[in-house]
C-alpha cells in the first residue's frame, strides 16, 4: 500500500482565498483524522471520522473550517476564507480499528 | 498547566549514549502513544501502550499508570535517531481524542 496520501504537499495562497486539502487514507482503514501542527501550539486534533461519519469536530477552530468524507477513500479539509493565522502543516492520518495511526506526509499551508 | 508535558525540551547526545525522554500527563487516559517526527516532517507511530513496557529494536517505552508517567528509552543512540519525539495520550472517555505533548527535540552527534 502507498500509505496515506495527501495533496497538495505545499500550498501558498492569499488571505481570503478558499483552500482545499485532500487526503486518501490507507485502504481498509475505518478511521481518519485531520491534525494541524504549528510552532506555537504543536499538534492538534481538528476532526476525526469513523466509517466516513464525522465523530468529533470540537477541535475545528471556527466556522471557516469544514471537513468532509464522501467515501472511504477520500476526505477533504476546506478553509474558507483563509487567514494568515491558518498557516500550518496539516496532517491526515488513518487507522484500522484500535490499531496504530499512520500519518500522511502533511500539507504545508502558507496564507499570505 | 498543559495536560501532557515532556522533558527535556531539547537533548543533545553523543552517538552510543543511552537516552531517556520523559512524559507526564494529568488526565485519565485510555492509551499513550510515542511518535517520531523526522526533520523532513514525516510522523511515525513508535508505540501505543496502556500498561507495562514495550520494546522495538533499540527503543523501549514504559508507562506507570499510577504515577501518570511514561518514558521512552533509546539504547546505543545513533545520528539517525535525531528527530522530535512526541508523547500523546488518548483521553479515557474518548480513545480517539488524542492530546499531544510539545515534543522533545533530540540530536545525536557522531
């Protein structure tokens, strides 16, 4: 398996633009997680899904952030409108049952 | 006070040294995770444990539930061990809600 795939790997955008981050989990994994990593706050859980259903989105910073998982092999994290303080590395991870999590390579987002 | 704390924050060691990184937490947990983040940014899960001790190669992780403390040991350290090591705990009430520690940056010098 190719592991967790994220795209794009780098994104530079201007404040106010819409940003969409994409994730393809490992086939057969039933849990998918979105994390954000910044220098100030470290790693934070944003939202996670089980069998494509959002279970907990309490970590989503505000209404500008939304996440979807339309099927078992694809998820998106959208920021609209983006702000400079959204600049971070966004990681997607997937897991099967109660096993270990496998992380994607991350998307480095810079909002100017 | 942070719910998950790590010490030391930064660590420099000579190749071959025995290394210990500590993690303490203040919440009830379902499991504790040790992660490794390499300079390139990729994150790898090293251990997941809820009691006792686990060993994988030169890495050993221990946890003391009563004291709310875990340690990650690296024996015979090598420059390729240079990375940030992150402790994370799954909340007792929600296994999947993970709280991360700030990380320990390790540099192993040849």
